């Protein structure tokens, strides 16, 4: 098999809102009136979700200088890896952190949520921790690796799933999750953990092991947003969780009923926002290039949850709720 089978697209792809680019599933307009059931919470107002490419998200809660900001998996450097090329990513690809590029986006953050430790999710987080002063949440493996990368010790918080944290106007719940598996003999790319002692500083993308996977539930005045950093999930850990908006990615070819089962578990969210669908070798300041899974995801959502609205953002576009 090629490296792409394991490190690329995980084999074949399985099964009032304001946005600059939005595709609605079911009807032409996307607004609170389209909630599929009466028990859904209305969008709270003053909530903005900006897509930073890949699974990177900036979630702003409130208005003005007092607004809180939560970042998920921010990766702005986007150094070339060839992940979605025919050969796939080369494990020996050097890690790059372009601080000028990162700082150019002027991101603020109160919390940074890490879903797993791979290069396209965690590489820029240590630098952003330094520049924003944010609390960074991740597994023991993620935190140890970020320590090796120079992240401020006092800002790092080890979580494992089940934790709930209350902030002014919103809360964050950590949910244990699973990473997708690809290849002829399905396995997680760059699997492994970094428990115990701080490892040596990572140099190549293969040094940034998965380290366990997490999902996050962000609740804003009863409006629940769930983000998945990979195309897999732990059904047991999602018991009792319902979403008004879910961010899910294409893929999941080896996960039985990936999309319909996930949307059923989450109570058929009013909004489904695709994430991690762009070829991240392409620049962030240009329109996103689909790596090949977006249409299949859209179709799967339409079939599984026809009242949900499929809202696609382009690079750096904002969804206001």
C-alpha cells in the first residue's frame, strides 16, 4: 500500500445563520426556525465560528473586548507534507513552526483545545500558548509533547475525558474519543503515546504521535457545539450528549454507519459543519481545496438527517449565530 492509504484520506470515503458560504440541506434558508425539534436551543446570539482550515476553529463568545475565545486545533503554518498526494505524507518530513505566519493572524485565546497530537493539529499550539496566555487542554501525551516543544508549563492542563469546566457564559466538556484507522490492515497513523517523562523535542511529523484522541462539547447558554478532530468516535462516551451544531469530517470508511450512527447519537443536530476536508498543502489565504471527501459527507448527512443543515465554510470564513 502507499503512504496515502495510512496517512492520507483514510482510504475510501464512507458513508438567523450568517455565513459567507453556506449550503443548506433540506431547505434553502438556514436559520433558527429550521431546528428539527422543539427542544433544541436557539442560537444564543454573539456566537461566531471561524474556520482556520483543517480542524482549526476560532470560537468567539460575546461581543467587543470582553468576548471570550476558544481555539480548537489551530494549525496556521501548514508546511508542506504531501498528505493527500498519491504517495502520502513522508514520516521523515521536518516539523516547521512559522511564528511570523502564526502571529500575522493576531489570534487571541482563553482556552486552546487539542483533539490529538498529530502534526496537523498540535504543531502550532505551543507558540500560540506563549502568545495568548491561554489554558491548553490535552491528554498526558499531548501535554508532555508540548512541554518538549517549549509550551509554558503553567498553562498546560492534562485531561482524559469527562471533565467539565465552567467559564463566564459558556462551558467546556472533554469527551474521550477515537482516531480513524486506515490502510490494508487498519491502524492509526503515527500511533503511540508519550506518558511519564517529557520526551525529546519532536523533529519530524512521525515524532508527533496521536497520543489519544479527544472531542469537545462547548455549551453557550444551552446551545451545544461538538467538535470531532477525526472521523471516528466512542459511542459509549457520547451517551447523554446532544448537539445543536456538530463539526465532523469526511472519512470513516472503516467505521460502521459512521455518519448516520453519529448523527443519531447526537440527536440529529440542527447544523452540521464539515471540518478537516481541505488539502492543507494548499494555502490558508486561498479558497479551500477539497481533498475528495466533501461530497460524500454532504450526501451522507442528507440521507441520515434530512432536517439538519449542512453549512460549509471556506478558509477564514465566519459562521455567526
